[in-house]
C-alpha cells in the first residue's frame, strides 16, 4: 500500500472518529425523558448524513470522464483517470487496468527492461511520460532501494477483474502539460497534466 493512499485512509478514519465523538457528546448533554427522544433522533440523523456523504463521494469519481483509455495486449484496457502536477516537482498519474484476456494478467512486460527494475516484480515500473513539445521522456521515480514509486500488481489481475494503479514521474517544465503516457506494448495514451492542490 503506498503512503498517499494510507494517509487518505487515516484522514477518513480520523474524521469518522471526531464526528462520532461529537455526536456522543451532544447526545449525552441532554437530560430526562427528552434526552432519550433526542438521542433516538440524533442517532438516526447521522446515519442519513454519513450515507449521503458516502454516496456523494462514490459518485464523484464515476461522473468524471477519464483523461484517456486505450486498448491492447489481447484484451487489456488501460484507463488514465488523473494526472496531477504536485508542488514537490513531480507528477502523479492514476488510473485502472481491466483484464479482458483469457487468463490472469501479471504485468510482466510492464515493469520495464532495465535490470534494476526486475526487483519491482509485477508492476507498472516501465511506464514513461513523453513530452512531445519538450522532446523529453520521463521515467518513473524510484526510492533509494531502486523500487519504483508505482503500483505493484501482487498476484496479478484476475480474468474480468480491474485494478487501480498509480505512477509518479519527474514533472515536465511548466507549460508542458500535454504528454503521452506509455507502458508495455499498449498504445500511447495522450493526457493533459493538471495542477495539484
């Protein structure tokens, strides 16, 4: 699990814990018979609120059209859902891969040809960003151990299944936002980099 996704989950859990604590505090402040009636009302209200919030969050990603979708490699579909430039001087590209092949897909040729990348196993480590305007090719960032800052598909992707992925690259210069995302023998996916928050 990557650091970014772990932090998102921790923030979500913290928000739930704080909200629950506040609701229990408010419910406990009442007294007498009216407190029981209020307590019943307040406990049903948060359920609606949290369900509504959860529904809104899950609909938002689906309603946003992908930046690009390419098909290739005997039935694989690669979708790029976001490409954001971050203040730290890198670009994070995210998306999904769907396995419409006849077998489990293990991403063997997506890890790249470099010998150092062999330690990344079944991953998207061989992906690149190509800046046609600046005539430069950007490779995935690596940590000090040579492991890519990208998704590793542990166990592969089952037939008919999908998996989310991410990959981090050095950022092209400001103004070079139109790039091609390339991995394995998939066709290039033309995407536009947006500014991060």
